[in-house]
């Protein structure tokens, strides 16, 4: 089954890290990437640019309205994701707990819906 692991962390936490701390976190992500790929669970994954680059789009009564910034104000911001293959929710949670941001933020685990088309 496929799961989307959504990585949330306050951008203020990232900004407060020293360069050495940022390098250590980056190395931890590289190690996680290597593990997920070695297990054959990796499908896709990317980091997102800061929320200051976000644009929210809504369509109301046929008109497109855009707003600078994220959809909602939150304490933690969506910073990236992994799309993985896992045998069940327990395995997806096990992998999610290994994502470095799980220690300072939140990793949301969501199963993907599949449709027969």
C-alpha cells in the first residue's frame, strides 16, 4: 500500500539552527533516504520551498482568487513529503518516525486512495 508522509516543522526551528546543525539534519535525511531506498519503499520525495513562496488558489462563483501564502496559518508548516510503499500502517509509522523532523515537528501518515479506472 502507498502512504504519503507529510513533513511538518516550524520554519522558525529551521531558521534557528546553526550551519553545523543544518548539515547534521541534512545528513540524517540522506541516511533516511538511503534506508528507504534500500528497503525498496521509496517512490518519491521532495522538500518544499519556504511558505513565503506559497500561493493559495480558490475558485468561487467561476472566479479564480489567489492569495500569497499558505492555505492556513499554523504553528508548523508543510516542508516536504515522502511517498512510500509499505506493507501496512505499522511499517509506514515506523518509517515516518525515522524522518528527522519527527523529533522537532510532526510527520502525518496518510494512505493513498486507489481507484480502478
